[in-house]
C-alpha cells in the first residue's frame, strides 16, 4: 500500500507528510476490516442514523472534559469544555455523516479529545440533515453558528470538521474569510479530517482505493450526496470547497487515511490551497481507514493524529 501511495502522490511536495503504519495498527486495521466487511456500502438514508450514532458513542470519553447543551447563533448543539481552556478562543466542529446522519451528542467524545488537546472549548452544532433539509441548509447553519460565536465576543475561532463536516468546515472558512464579521474578523485556522471536498466525485481514489476502503463505495457516496444536493450543481463552490477560490485562507491542516476512497479529495484540496499561497499541509496515514481518529486506544495513529491536530489548534489560537 505504501508503494501505491507513493506512486499516486508527489512525495516531494512540501505540503505532504506520509506516516508509516505500525505493525500494531496494521493488525488492528485488519481486524476492523473483517468486522465491518458485511456492512460495506450499506450505510444509507435516515435508517442509518441510529446505528451511526451508536458507533460514534463508543469513542472513548476524554477524562478532563465536560459537556453542555447550548444554542449558538440560533443553532442548537453541544459544548465540549476541557478543564483548562483559553479565554476568548473557541472551536466550531462540524460533525461527519455524509450530510445525512450524525449528531452533536454522538460526536461529543471525539470533539472532546480535540478540545482537550487544543486547550479550547469546542461547540458542535446540530446542523440540519438531508434529505429533510437539502443544500445549502447545513452550511447556512454552521455559518450562523460562526456568527453567533463572534457575537459572543470570541476573537480567536478555529473551524474543524470530519468527513462531510470537513466539507462544511472548509466552505465556512472561505465564507468567513470573505465577509466582514465585527471588524472583518476571520477564523484563525482550520482542520479537516478526511473531508469530502468534491461532491462531483471525480477523485481517482474512488477507484484506486475501492477495495482498500472498508466502509464506502462510490455508488453509496453518490446516493448520499444526491440526497443532500437535490438539484444543485455538485461543483457549486458553496457545495464543494475544491472548486472555490482558496486564496486568503488561514492556516489549514488536513488528515486522511491512505485506505480511503476520499484520499484524493484531501490531496487535491491541499495541493490547490498550497498553490494559492495558503499555509496548508496534508498528513496521510498509511494503512488507516476513514474515521481512524475515533480509534483512541485502538490505533496508535489516532493518538498521534489527534496530538498533531491539538498542537496546531493551540498554536493558531495562542
């Protein structure tokens, strides 16, 4: 797999770091692959919400974080608050779930780990889900939440997200940097974990990682994206951050597993951002599946990735 990754990507690119897989993580990934094989490509629609949330609820809880329901900018959600957090700083995290499932409560433990490492409170908005609420409802909700944080007087806001939430986070970065919020305030940085950046699904990894990815298939992704987009153009820059003008964005870090059909969505976005002059970097974790950062205590790579994300966020919010 490492040779394949090196063949697919310019390893000399200054924005790319490729992390080797340990024997322990390789064995754990093989075990996970066997456990979920029967469900590959079958997570679709409203019926998947319960099972999806149950999986996310299993993420090991952080020991130094409390959780609090709240409404920010008119959007309900949940705060993850570490025991020690920086005043005047906050993270907004858009949860994953292919725009169709996921919830703030189910994501609280994962986001709690990010908040703890970053030393900042993190808010998870319960943005509206498809198919009941199609594009651009979700991005409107996370934008309203961002404005709400600004209205609270928070002057250092970082934007994070995973999977579909990574899409929303990256779109929000562009929106917030292009508009004036209370004296032209912009986010200080962003992190996307395995983001869906191209809703036209043109990434080569939908084919090159079709077998390696233990969870998703291109046809499954197409159905989920269609339920979100409705009749909208998948290359609308408000829907697909890959097609936006990326100049002027704050520092961005993207983490992705090598065994993901979404690998190319991450690679192409960071490459374009770097070409636009953005401080953008991509970390590719060999042998790792989608959502590997949730495997705290299971994957060494999860700990290492979350540590790097936390250090980056702490740095941009100082």
